[in-house]
C-alpha cells in the first residue's frame, strides 16, 4: 500500500512534465529578469569566490594552485547543488500553499520542479568549471562521463529527500532552521575546501568515510577530476538512496493528506 501510494503520485506528477519544466525555467528567468547575462550572474559570483579561495587555499594547504583550483571548484559546485536542494526543500509546500489549497495537483510536481531547477542552475555553473580546466590546462579523460551515473544517484536521492524533508518541515517549521545551521557545520567538516589527505590521526578518516555529503560530492567531483569514484562511495550513496526512499514512502503515505492543513 505504501509503495503504491508513493509511486502513484510520482507517476501522476510525470504527466505534468511540461508544467514542471515551465515552472522550473520560469522561476530561474524571474530571478534574473532584465539582466544581461541572466542566471550566469550567480555563476560569475561563484567564479569570483572559487578563484579567490582557490588561490588562498592552495597557500594554506601548501599545494599547487593548478591542482587545488580544479579540486575546489568541482567540489564546491557539487556541494552547492546538493546543499541548495536541501535548503529549498524546507519551504517547498509552504511556498506553494495557494496551489495546494485550490487544486488536486500531485505533490511530486513541486518536488520534481525543485530538483530540476537546481540541476539547470548546476549546468550553468559548469561554465566556471570549464573555465578553470581551460585556464590551468587540466587534463580530461573519459572518466568525465561517470558524472552521469553520479548525477542520476543525486537526483534519485534528492527526489526522496525533498518529499520527506518538505513534509517534515511543513509540520515542524523549526526543522528548516536546524537544517540550515547543520549545513554550515557540515560544510567545514566535509572535504570541500580542504584535501582529505591533510587529516591526521587514527580516527580522522572516519570524518570522511562516514560523511554522506562527502560521498555524494565525490561521485561527481572524482569524474570531473578525471578519476573513478570509489566503489565505497557508490555503495554508500546508493544505500542512502534506499533509506531515503523507504522513509519518504512511509511518511508520504501517512501524512500526504495532512499537508494542506499544515501550510
């Protein structure tokens, strides 16, 4: 019953794919209305930050700028994709209360729209990554194609997480603020701005091995650096996907009809 309810709503939402695409693209256009370069303004801001910290970080970790800059750039772009989806998921139903209260539209329409919108923005940000590779003449190989299964895993995890966390934050608004605070801490605990090899201590490796955000970043960053993600990262992220799917199905089946009363 739980499985059928969850996937029935998801299948119904896919019938609205034109609406999902329209809402996702329209939201991006609305943010940058009457600007010359549109969504690339955020890419420009991100490029300035990446270049600035890339130079400083290379000095901090006593490494070569030409190797640290692609590492930091690929990691930070992936982090922004995942963290933005997490941040925006807390308001997904509250920001669409008028539609939820007036129509019987599938809940997953809003979930798919949020995920798609952030993937479109991520695609724009890849311009920054391409510029870094070209400037430093960083070598590319066929491992770059391994970004595709990594993005697929992140998209599946995102769909499950957004529906789960969106319902939880709609019921308990404090959870949204909690997630924002935790993300700030997790950012510094995740090897985004620093290389894992710099960790010292017998137990320090657990900060990486047991960090879900690291593994989700790694399955995208490694191919962007011409490397193959570890089997452990794939197994870890797929396990997280399975857990999120089970939790989201359970929560969705139980609280789906209460969302309109909470928004």
